């Protein structure tokens, strides 16, 4: 079999926990291989997550995480707040430019699937842009409810499925495990 190399589009989706964690594991591995990694967080922004300090310890020249949202987005019967939509679209423009530049070997679009499923971004536009990415740039998209147009262009799609969760026993999120 020939040694075919190309930048992959990877999707971590599904209702189970571990999507961002899987992307962080890939980032850790990529940094270990001398690659430059950028994670753009589309929703996160108001909390302090452990991965921010871990990325800083590796050095901004190797791994950079940019929280570009305000935190949890309210959904349901109401449309998302206009400010959240503006921030998501701003994050997408930034991420799109970074992917196209080729300056990072791996770009993680953390929670972008939520932004698409909440109608804050157009799935077709994202899929079209990703189909034109530089050949050797890897892109990982995380979040529940990955849109079919995204999974269609992806090289790898993993769906996380919850089997058991500590919250069912009243155990809250744990520092170092959940954030």
C-alpha cells in the first residue's frame, strides 16, 4: 500500500462525553510530532479550563487555544442571542483564515457542530470552505449533532455515546477531568 499522506478532516460528535478531550489528545500527539496546533473554541469563553494552562506550558508557538465565545449559549424556543451569533461568526472567519493560511498543521474547531446545529453558522459554507483547505492541514470539528454535510466531507467520524455518567449519581464535574 502506498504511503498516502494528506491533511484529514476529523469529526468527534455524539451525545456522549469526550469530544473535546479526544481533540485535545490529538493536539497533544501532534505537538509531540513537532506540529503546530491551533484550537478555536466557538462557545467556550467564560470559564477557565485546564487545557488553557496546559497549552501555555507547551508554548504558544506549538499549541494555542483561543476561547472566542461567552460560554454556554441559550437555545430552545428562543433564537441564540445576537451577540453569541456575532462571536461565533467572528470565530469562524478567524478560523477559516488560519486554516487557509496553512501556518498550523492542525486546527481544531471546538464546539463548531453546536454552532451549526443552533443555526449560528451555515453548514454548507463551512463544508465548502473545508473542502478547499490546504492539502496537508488537518482539521478536527467537535460538538454534538454534526451536520450531514460535515460528516460527508470528513475522513473520520467518531460518535461518542454515553453508557454511564457520574452526574447520574449526583457527582458534579471534576477538576482535571471535566475542565
